[in-house]
């Protein structure tokens, strides 16, 4: 959001008053064109920010003085600023409270509570080991580059496979809208499940919802979404349709599904979705047809695996996140519609060594 989209940034710090109860300045717009940022974090906010959702930076501080807890700041955006805003408080103890994608037209109050508080994104550490990535731009002269897929599971958090990011000196995330964001070291890794959770400041996209129920059955239709064979195929994401073939993975692994949705190198870490657009798995591998041929004399076709969504959701809980959960009910969507849901939250991962 350009600064001019907030002509009058400060109407009042108010003590929990409803929006309609705040005084209007002379010539002010109607109440529905204003919205409140409410500080209920339990401590004062040193700075307040509000920008249109998807903007890469936070712009300038909108509060001329510290904002006390249990107080509210009323803003009046321009009419062309739209309805979707990201809101941020920088707190007195150095942490921050962030809310993303707030629809201020439907709900003209953004209330930041203790659950929205998190550690502020750390500045680059000049003394860090070379394996610690720092913000910047991809290096076209990197000695070795690999790639994979990931998807957004919470504010500024991306889930992928551990093998996609293992040994990387720097990681970059290309979002659905084309931005390239640096990722910081994994917040959580599970080598057994082959999962890694990345911190990606900068709003990489909305979080996908995991399927809460019913349980996945053999024969259910699924969609795999990701970036296979980069450099050979086009750079846009690819969708493949298939089914859940088995409720256990390679070697009878109970944490995986066997699927027929075709996957290739580069798909690793991408979402596997049911026909309601809910995550039921994380694509992890395909069967090595060459090895199977040498062992059996036959060529295995289209045998692929995904970490179960229930196992991935539990991994996120252990990492301190609460995954979005939704029930899969009603009429199935088309594969194209499921792809539209996946697209805004699925990211390309570049690993530089």
C-alpha cells in the first residue's frame, strides 16, 4: 500500500470503543471506510503498521507515539486501497504481533491478541556459519543448485521435505505472485518423516487447510501440485491427478500413502490434496524403477509416495503451530478448481550450495 492510501492515519487511541463510537473528524468518511487496529497483546506497541495484503515490506510506522495495550488506533484508507490488509505491531520487548489477510470491509477491526505474538524476524548474523542463509538475491553463479516444492501452512511458514533443503547454503522461495523471498534456517526438522518447516518472512501466501475428517480411503481421487523437472519443463507449477492406491508406503511405512498421481524430481515437498482442496499428504518420493527392474526383471510404473497429512499436521503441532483443519464434505471440486486453491499457497524452492 502506498503511503497516500492512508490520508488520515490517526483518528484516536480509544479504550476498546466500538468503531461506531469513535469521533469523526470534520469531513471524515463514513465509518465503514475506516478500521481499527486493537492492541490486546498485554504490552505497549512501539510501532504500528498496516499495508495491503501481499506487499513485500511494511512501509512506515503509522503511530506517532507508542500504542498502549487495550487501546485502538483508527485508520482511514483510500477507497482504492481494497479490503485485504496485513497488520503488524512491534512490541516493547522486541517481539511482533502480526495478522495477515484481514478483510476490513467485512470486519473493520483487527484485534491482535497474545496468540499473534511471535519473535521478530532476525537480522542477518555476520558471524553465522556459511551454511546459514542470509537475505539477498539468488546467485546465478552458485556452484550447485537444486530445487523442490513447498506450501504455506501458517503465517510466514512453509512446509517441505527435509531432503529438499538438506545441506543448502542459501534457500529462496518463489511465491505464486512471482516474488523471490529468502528463507531462514529450518524451524523444525523430522528426518524420519522427511519433513522440514521453513521460516519465510514476507507473506509467501495463505495457509492451506489440512483435511480433518473423514479418514482417507483407498481409491480416493487426489491432486499433486508442484514444480517437477525445473530447467527441462516450463517454470510454472504442474498439476497431476491420481488416486490413493495404498494406505501404507514403501516397506509398509504407516506414515505414508502410495499414490498414482505422477510425480517427478522437483515435486518433492509439494501438497497432495483431496478433491475438496484440503491437504491429505506431502509428496515425498517415487519408486526407483531402475532398481526394481534389476531386482524383479520388470519395470514398475507410476508408484509414488506421500507423507500422510495426519503425520504432517502432528509434525507442525510439535513445531508449535496449529494447522488449519477443515472437514471434507459435499460435492467434489474439479481438478482445475483444486489446482486454483493449491496455486496461491504452493511455492518453488531454490537451494544453493
